């Protein structure tokens, strides 16, 4: 069956992402649909997410809404200089996090917090650190991707493509409150740095029936960074090691000497390796009747192999794992890690309503990256529903908007040492976006 008048409906599947509240740090979904548009094409858009995430710490205190609103822009330019070769530039912000705890709970510092896991430990106030260790736990992580894509089309049906990805990452993390024990007052400042990865893919299309399928692989990207770290307890114990020995009842001279060597290592600096994960996107759409398309996206992200262990954080975690057997982490632990890979699926139907108007509806599911989860992002996956509308004032231009509602998965939150920290239930989010497009 040959479908007619599908020039507008064919781009329904590229309506705004309208914000992604996905597993781990995933945000944009890393779509390359703009590169697969026919002819020369440009688009730019903005997606905004308004989450509502709250829970209770292990003492039963309410955390309040700890998830920050965020927005991320995206843009793409695709050129088709010949019928066999194409070139594309795509900008997006693939990974990120924005959260802050406030109020009276185990994720907010106060002068009566003990600095060591012992009843005889000094408190923030006693140590004279009350003016330094204040506020709540927070995280702010941003990444940017610039994708350079080259495509070869041996026939009208096939498109073989690949290219380089330049990625920057920066962030700040603050750990506050009794939930983090030795790390109460920990700060990490990740200065912006950039590195290179790559992508490759294959697409197949039959324009007459609006069929289009593609699979895209993205590589890991390694970043080696000097992270600026501050751990208040380290300076205090370095000046007076007896505080630590007394708090943990350490009397063995050999063990005391080993601890001293660890403290000495904290006076140096070292690189922190952050590897953003590899991923695969599978996209499909096809006409199912005149002026109507069905579409689907399946995404896999390798979060199971992702972790962040800043240099000084790691040294302290290794010492803590050896000195505190109750942690069950003799080799130390990470600031952030995940136990499972992420899978997500979005499917829907789009329809051309007139020469100028089109719309779509969609349903989405995300598996999450394992439970329990980090306190810096305490949700596990989601379900969502979305609607989108597109207006084309001319055959070459369009304006598209969309909105999605997310039911966020319940989770058990843990610290980096995987100690129980709280539960987060019955949370949701609202996302919306706007995009403009131009064919030339």
C-alpha cells in the first residue's frame, strides 16, 4: 500500500523529547533522528523537566522535594550535498543531575552531627567546624555533546553513518548530614573537561510507506580529571590522629602506622577517571494507514559498569572499609555506582490532521538502573504518557510542542558505602518541550 501526503506525518516521531527522567544520569536520550531527515534540515528545541521527588530517611524524617527543575537545549543541522553523502552536527546534553536536600533530616548538616561513627566522637560544633559544614546534600552535574556525523547512502533505502563525539563534563557534589558518616562535609568540584568518543549506525527506509528503521551505537568516553576535594574529617584527624584511634578503639601500632600513611597520601593529588557509558538506540517507524504512522524507540545504556570514585574519596573509602568491617566493603566503595543496565521503550502513534496540523500520543517505560539507588538520584525507572502537536505554517517549516507525565518508580536509597539511607515513594514529574524545524 502506498501512503499519500505523509511529508508532515513522517516527522511526528521527532517531536520534542519533552524532558527525560531516565535511569541514573540519562537525560536527552541521544536521538539522531534529525540526521535521518530527508534533504537539508535544521532544528532547535528546549526541554524542561519539573520533578517532585521526596521520601523519608532511616529516622523517619521527611526529606521534602529534593529534585531540582532543569532544562536542556538541543539543536541539529543536517546537510545533503549529494544524493550519496550527508553530514550532520547534533548538540545535546546527554547526562546530568540536579538535586538538593533541605529541612531537618539525615541529609542536612547540623552542629550536633558526630564526625566519627562512635558515641565519643567530636561533633561539628566541638571541632570548630560548625561554620564550615552547613547546608544540605546536593549534586549538580552537566554534560554537553557535539556530534559530527558522516553518512553514505549507496541507494535511496540505505544509510551507513558514523562519526566523532566531543563531550564535556563538569559537576559539583556536596555530602551533608549523618547519613554520610565520615563524609559529612565532603565537597567535590569537577572542573569542566572534554574528551572524544565515537558513534556508528545503519538505517533503512522505504519512503513510499513511511518506513524508517535505524540502530545507533555510541562508545564510552573516558575523562581523566583533577577533582578538587575537601573532607573536613581528614584535616581534623591528620592534626590529631588520637581522635580516630580512640573513636574506633585502634591500639595496634602497626595499624596506627598504616592509617598514618593513608592520611599522608591524602595530602597529594591524583586523577579521577569518569567514563560515561556506551549505549545503543533502536528506532522504528512505519505507516499504518493514510496519514498515520506508528513509531517506537528502544534504548540500552550500560550503567552497570559505570562508577565514580574521586581520588581522595577513594583513599578514605579504602581506609574505612578496612577499619569498619560492619560496612562490608573491605576494598572501599564508590561515590556513585549502579547495579543494572538501563532499558527504556517509547512507542506511539502520530497522525497528520490537516495540511498544517499533526499530533501524536506515546507511552514510555524505563527499567531504572537497579534498586537500591544512590541518594543523589533516588528513583528507579518510570512509566509515562505523552501528547504532542505540530503546526506547519509552510511546507518547509514547523513548530512542535509536547508534554509528558511521569510516574516515577519507588526506591530504597543508599550511600556510597551502600548503607541504608531512606525510602522514596509515590513521586512524579511533568516534562514539556518546544522545537522548531526548517527544511531547505
